[in-house]
């Protein structure tokens, strides 16, 4: 009897684990879908000008074994980059404002989802409670989030706003996932530029290109200390070899 009960418990645990794994995969799928649509091509959860990208400029690990001419060329290249970075950093406030402006312009494109939701409802012939849910999300985007934009005056403000936007978007996509007949079509239409959601995604991609241009300047400003560290190391290595 104990053996049978033990076997039942093991099967129950295995079933629970399989359910948890499947549930985890579903969550991952929804997260990836949210990232692709809502953020254009940003990986978890990366905000240009706000999130740290990690060190872009680092001292080469093989510095001491590099040919002298290569070390010299690398030093010259990094010195040029440093000079440009210092020039850009001298107007840091302007760079930050430009970054914020581009993010807010991109956000207006993201908020085009307000127009896309009714189109999806019509295209997929969605009715009943799910239709009401989707229109509820639309109201949140057009009401609460549109109003919240007025309070965004800095990159820090944008980070909080972006979190709210992403949370609402994720919730809406989870709601879609609970209706497989619509969710599967949504994934197909995402890559079809002639569909409402596909056209929306294309606009996001194009808009995000402008954000990335602004980000390049912000990354340069934020990397001044790292570039200086690399230039100092390269100069020190050249000085060591000249002695």
C-alpha cells in the first residue's frame, strides 16, 4: 500500500513539473512576443539611454603580446574616439534631452496600438468578453498612459513610464494567449506587413532606428571613463616598450 501511494505521489510530482515547464514556456513565448512588438528589437528590458549596456571599451586581454604597430594604431583610434566623446560630453544635457525626445517620439508610435486594437477585433471577428477586455486595454493606453506621458520630463521618468507601458502590453498579450485561435493568427500576422499588427510592427522598427542614433551619442558620453582607461593602458604599454 505504501509503495502504491509513493508511486502516485511521484507521478503527481512529475505531472506538476511538466505543467510548470509548459507554463514556463508559454510565459517565455509571450515575453518574446511582447519584446518583438512593443520594443521593436530590444532585449529584456533594455531602454536606450537609461539601461547600462555594459562596457563597450575595454583593455585588450592580449595587450602585452600585440605587435607594437597594432598597439599604436589602436591607441590612435581610441584617442580619436575619446576626443569625440569628450566633445559630446561637454553638452551632455543636450544629448540627454535629445535621447528623451527620441524616446517620446517612439512612444507615440507605440501608442498607435490604440488604433490597432479595434482593427484586430474586426479582423479576427472577436466578440464577447474578450472583446471587452481588449477595449479595456485600449482605454488604459488611451487614458492612463497618454496622461502619464505629461509627467515624463527626464530619462528617469521615462523608465518608470516605460515599465507601466510594458506591463499593460504584456498583460494584453497574456490575454491573447488565453485564446489560442486568435493568438496563433496574431503571431502569423506579426510578420505580415499587410496586416494591421504587421504594419504596426514595421512602424515601430523604423521609429526605433531614430532612437538607436540618439543612443549612440548617449553611449559615447557614458563611456568616457572606460575609453580613458583604455587609452591610458595603451599609452603605458607603448611607453614600456620604448624603454
